[in-house]
């Protein structure tokens, strides 16, 4: 009988210890802070990115691992209910189109106390270019995507030769990837396609009655230089005459939204 009481006491103490252990573990987990870091894989090793993703996934203090890609970016947007309530689906589609199909970046959600340990362990690996602490890696990729374009609109009455001269000047500027002419006819045809069955609404605006200005579509390589490049474009003169009426980002709406994303 005495042995049974001892065993019962031991069992109760064991249960209490387990409960306290679980409570302590849950408290510890609750108090853990996580942050996002970005691991940039060198171009020569980018074909092995899935292998590195699996390797990082096996580390106990890393909560989440994913390749930064168009597919995963779309998943984040689809899971962002607040975002869907604020912006139309067309904006989401445009953002997805702007995002590159693949990158050489792996995003890690890591225990903040272990970040320095991870960086110290992996920063000198042959396949790693750099490791950055970045809370908004997807936003950063979208902002740095080279498919950033400026549309420069000409004053009405600008001649074809003046448009070509302006195009040649811009093509020689630093940070310019490509420049193409987007004529007023192109703009009218684009709107006509958009209107579909209602395109007859534009019948009175063809030829000399075309209400659209000629413009240039300019692709730049560095998002950070967009304001500087726009300023240079606005100041272009042909034969001592200003020819550029205004500049717009073709994805100016995106730029403001990108800064509000939390991933």
C-alpha cells in the first residue's frame, strides 16, 4: 500500500512537471521575436536554390523559408484581405506582372536572438553573395525591378523630327535601358481595343482630331534614380524649345502601394 502511494506521488509530480514544462515552453514561444532576413545566392549557384531552401528549413530557430518569386508574391497578395478591400484586382494583377518570375533570394523568418548566429555561420559560404536584414523583401524586389518605366508626354505640335531627337538624347542618358516612341495613334488604338464594342465612341477623334499627345516610353534600370531621370527629361530642349510637357510613372500607383506592403 505504501509503495502505491509513493508511485502515485511520483506520477502526480511527473504530471505537474510536464504541465509546467509545457507552460514554460509556450511562454517562451509566445515571447520569441522573429524578423525577416534575405539571403542572396550567387548567380553561379542559383540553380541550387531549392537545395539551400531545404537546408535552411531544417534549422530549428527558423520559422519560415521561401524562395522570393512571382508565385510566392501572388500568394502573399491573395492572403492579404485588407489589401483586397482597399485596391481593385487590376492593381494586384499589374503588381504581379511587374514582379520577376524568379530571383536568387531566399526569405527567412528567423528567431531574432539567433540572427547574428545565422549570419556568422553562413555569410562566408561559397554560394552566398550577401545576407541582409530586411522586413519587406518582396517590396524591395518590386521597387528594384528593372521593368520600371517613365512615360514622357510631348507638347502638342511637337514635330516627328523633334520627337526623334528627344528620343536620341534620352537613349544616351545614364540609367536608360530602352526608349520607344508611343504615338498618339498608338494611344488611340489602345483605347479603342479597351473599349471593344464601344469603340465607335472614338470615331470623331481620328486623324487631326486625335486628342492624345505623342509620348516616349522609357525603361530605366534603377528605381532610386527615377526622380533624377525625370528631371533631366523634363529639361530637354530641341532648338532652344522645351518639348516635354510632363512625365508620369507608368506604375506610379504601384510605387505608392508597394511602400504599404508588409512583406
